[in-house]
């Protein structure tokens, strides 16, 4: 029953956000709002998680090297998003959505009891958070790219959509990051700790899902409001 509920929840979130992204694709103002949220994810949520992991006491050198490469990618993603926002004439420095900050707070709270649960140290907990954020990024950018590519095919566009080009470049890196974080976790934990790791990752994922529908509905309302007020909206 729980798995059925989770699948229904996943489909609801995906459907709501796809519809919002379809609306945004015809509105530069709404499109900018979407990219502003991506920018916050790249510069704050994901980058902060990576920096915090690098800054933990005594992470293995290979972990530091891996995450430093990922952090450089996130900084490049932010530059791509800022460039596209500038083209759209939009502000690139809006604050993070309150609901997104609340989700991260709950994730940190859920992780706190596991700080000393692994022989490799707190780096395991921080990597688990980073892995979830990267996996969420894969879904987020993959969904958006699917919407933009479908719109391109329907319009038989001669030139690629510039936003699609940005999203496509970021998505390729996010997929690699998600695999790397998951592989690093498996390498760091002992066989005896795998149960605790699965429990930790389950808690993080549950909080991510719990906020999913609420965030999706707020996202839809915000994007729709921006699109309706956009004089440049094409459809």
C-alpha cells in the first residue's frame, strides 16, 4: 500500500510540474522564475551540501577530489543560468523559496541522529544528503528538458531552444553527480553499516517526498501567475 501511495504521489508531482513548465515555456517571465529556482539549487542547496561535505573533519582524499570536481560543475551551471537569465532580462538574485528552506531544515534534523553512526564519520551523512539532492536534480532537469524538447518538435523549430541547451548541459552533469555520490556512499560504509545507510537514505527520501506535492502546487501557482502577467507570453 505504501508503494502504491508513493507512486501516486510521484505521478501527481510530475504531472503538476510538467503542466507548470509547459505554461512557462511560452512566457519569458515565467521561464525566468523557473531558472531563478534552479540557480538557487545550484548555488545554495547543492553547492552548500558539497562544501559542507568537503569541510568535514578528515574526509578521504578521493572524496575531497570527487566533490571538488562536482562543486566546479555546480559553479559552471550557475554561470550558465545567470547568463540565460541576463538574456531574459531577469533578476538572478532572488532569495530561496521558504518551503525549500524548510525542507532542507527537516532533512538536517532527520540526519542528526546518524552523525556518529558510521566509521567513516559525518561525511557519510552529508554525502547521503548530497546524493538525494543530485537525484532530485536529475528528475527536475530531466522533466524540464522533456517539456522543452516536446515543444521544439511540435513547433518544428529550426534553431534549438536556448533554455533547452542550458538544461541539457546541466542534466548531463547531474546524472554523473548522482551516480558518483551513490558510488562514494557504497565505498565508504562497511557491510555492517549498510542497514543504517539504507535507513538514513530512506528518511531523507521520505522528507523529499513529503514536501513534493506542496512544493509542486506552490510552483504551479507561482509559474501560472507570472505567465498570466507576462505581456510577452506567446501562448
